């Protein structure tokens, strides 16, 4: 058996048993992938997959154990490479952060700027996506760190560490009637068309739950993954917005006004997530601490050890 066979099995599972897609991801041929998997099965004396003709149908019961062991072996192989890089090139390498638009635009810039000043030789990559997608990037080893509010704290293969807490604000054009109310209520808010986040992003579930608890059906006229897009359409007069509080910058958003909504919607926590068993370069620990000073190297290591 060899590492090529292990990678072929892993990619087949990642691509929902589609060998054509697995072969594309590995820059090889589909027959080559199929042959390598069959040879591994013959060597182990078990079927990893059941088949219908030449197509893979599902992972067998012993195959699930094989896939789990392969994931562990390839993860540790990646750790070995990082250990070598750590001691041969202490101030260079790559660091990939998977995150949502709101975190990339409003929460991460300060840490990114300070990190690049300290480690100019490190290639820093910030990849944006939905919370489920960025969680999977870290699980698959395509990113080192995930930062998001939704999903990542419940993923079984990730270790999630709390970074900061935030609340929602309502954003309106200057002179809007809601600014005259002594205290904002959900009933008053529900009387207007609302622009807010897509269902998978930035505490949208909290917004839905708050209205549902009051028996209200808000008129969501537009939803987006991007806080700046939401603010653009508020400025156009299409509705009032519900935003993450960190996404409203009074110095930049001078054409809009905010109303605190912390009493209407539950406070939320943004998490930083790491893959179970991951080996972190020293500069990765430093980035984490720059982003969240409470997450020192000792704190991160303690969290990693608790999960093992």
C-alpha cells in the first residue's frame, strides 16, 4: 500500500464517490484512481466501497474504519511537513484563513496588518465562503484556521475557540421614523421591509427566532451574505437593515444611522476553529493571539489537548 492509494480513497469520499471528480482534483485519470483503490482493497482483503458496475455506491462498514485511518495518516503526514518547515524556515511559509465576508471586512484587518508587519515572508491567504464551506476547508486541510459565527462551533472535526461577542443593530436612513421611537420593538420593526443576512450567515437564525417567539412574520425583502451590500440597499431606500454591530462604522457609514438592537436579538459569539490534531506553526499561534489576545499559545494548546 502507498500514499497515492490513500489519497485516492480520501478524494473519492470527499467527492461523494464520484471517481471522475476525484481524478480531476488529483490531476490524474479516472481509470488510474479506480485501479489504485481496487489494488488497496485486494491488499487489505476487504471491500472499501460497494459498487454498481464500475460506479462506487457507498462506503462499506470496514471501509469506514479504513477511511478514518487514512484521514489520520494523511493528517499526520501534513503535520510532519509542518514540523520540518517550522524548524527549517521559522519566519516563512503559508497561512490560510477561511472566513465569511463580515469577518474578513471588519474583524480581521487589524490582525492581518500587524501579522504582515511581523512576518513579511509568510504568504497569508484569506478565503471567503459560507460557514459550512469554510468549516470543511479546515477539515480537508485546505485552510489552517476558520473564523465565523455560525456552524463551526458544532462541527465534530473542529475545535472551536470563542473570540468575541457581538449583537445586532438596526440600520436606517437619516430621519427614519424608527429613530423617533423611545425604544425599538420587534413589532415596530416588523412594520417595515427588512434587509438582512442570508439564512446561513451572521446570526440570521437569532433574528428569525426572535420574531417567531413574538408570533411576527417579518417582511424580508432582500437577504445577502455581504454587510456592504445590505447597507447599499438601505441607502437606496428599499428597507431597514439588521446588521452585525461590527459591520457599522460611523466614520464610514455617514449616510446611515444605527439603532441598538441588543435587547431584541440574542448576543452572538464569533469562533475561531482549528482541525482536530492539527500541528500549528509558531506564526499561526501568533496570528491567533493578534486576533484574540486571550487565545495565547498556552490556551490554544490546552484546547487541542482536551480534544485528544
